[in-house]
C-alpha cells in the first residue's frame, strides 16, 4: 500500500474508533450497536481490494480489541474484520469503479450479518456465551438495520476520499500510470510534433518530385529544339 493510502486509512480508522467508543457505545439502543468501524473497512475494501481490505480490517479490529472498554479477548474482532475486509474486497470491480450504489449497500448488509455471526462463533469457541443470552437473531437483525441506515451517510464519502489515492481509475489495479497526465500530455505533444514532421516530409517529398517533373518537362522542349536545329542543318 502507498503511504497516502496508509495515512488516509489510518485516519478513517482512528476517527471511526473514537466516534464508536465515545458516541455510539453510549446510545443504549436495543440490540446491537451501529458499527462505524465496520463501515470504514467495507468502504476502503471496495476501493482498494481484498488484500488491502484484509490488512485494514485486521488493524482496525486490533485497535478495537485493545481500546477501552473492550470486554473480549484481544484479537477476536481483528480476526472478524480481517475476514470481512477480505471478502468485501473480492466484490471490487476490475476497473475500480462502481456504477451503482446497490453493491455497497448489499456489501454493508452482508458484512453486518457475517461479522455478527462470526463474532458470536469465535466467542463460542473461546467460551463467551453472551450472544446466547441476548438473542443472536435479534443481534443480527439490529446490526444489519443500524449499519444499513448509517451506510448512506458514511460509505460514499469514505469511498470518494479513498479513490483520490488510487491514481488513474482506468488502470486495472487502481494504481496510477507512470507519469500520469503529464506523461500523456508529453506523449500526445510528441506524437503531434512527429505527425507534423512527417507531414512536412511528405509535402517536401511531393514538392521535390514536382520540381523534378517540372524540370524534366522544361528540359524536353530544349531537346526538341536542338533536334530541330540539327534537322535544319
């Protein structure tokens, strides 16, 4: 990942974590809590791809694991967001451009459901049975609902900012071409100058051929005059 991508992704993750802990965790909503950190991972994975999505998800989840008031084993949410970032990144198109808002919204709902189930599954493996007492079906429904309501206000902005660090959107891997727009302009200018030179060369060749033909035409009457002069003698 480039340095500007790393800095932008880190800024999004830190801001989302602060808002998550200081605002959303204090709302006391029924069921689950809106997961802004998950939306950041989804938005960045849709732009940067599955590899970057997995790395961003792991880093974001690890920060959530160690940030207070975390009450679960360290690495649990890092594993969840790492898997979610990888899976969501697979939905990134080859040209890096999404033509509709359906894919991000479907990715948000799928990520909310998958992350809740995966988090509960990992908790069951380590002996955490809190999801059974709260109700897993209620957690899945409320998590998907809250994230879907929050997604239109966050995911498009995250994706738009992340696209600014991907370079030329016409390349297949989302990276900028060598030289960028300046190289294109220089290449176009060179082609234009080369075309002008070629045209001048062709025009010069045509003028040269016309000159030779005109010289030969002018020379022919003289030859006829000399022949006529011999005949007169």
